C-alpha cells in the first residue's frame, strides 16, 4: 500500500544536469527502484514485507511505500542517469545532453 504522505522532493538545475533530491530517511537502499519508462522517470520504494507494525499512538511520519513520477524530455541523457542514497536522501542526477537543452520562455503575469 502506498503512503498517503509521499516522500518530499527538491529539484534543482546545474550547468550540466537536473538534480532530484528525494527525502526518504530510514529507508533501506536496496528497496528503492529508479527507472525510466518512456518520457517518465519513476522513483519508488517498497519496504520489505512481513515487518510487524507497532500499535501507533500518534504517527506523523511514515517509512512506507511510495512512488513519484517525473516527466523528462529528450534533452536528458537517460543512459547516464545516476542515483545515490546517503544520509536519508536519494540523490538522482539527470545529465543534460549538450545542445539539447529545452529553451526557457518567460511568461508574463497579468
């Protein structure tokens, strides 16, 4: 069952890549799944089955399953996407193919 509270995400751009930081403390690295599916990057986590859950008196944080999907375009070098889980943060690096960057367009606010 997926957690109602999805893992929070920060995304930023560097000169050569987009960086996704998935904040997921207390998870087991081997239970993450990061894959591309067409024009999407899918990040999911499924905890090991059979772990007994305590009888919660109050629960504000969940280490349960989640799935996040991000749209990617053809400017991303999908063959060189890298993921690393350190100190409760899953860092995913999506390198941009030089010369294929999506142009930026300013939209006026009325």
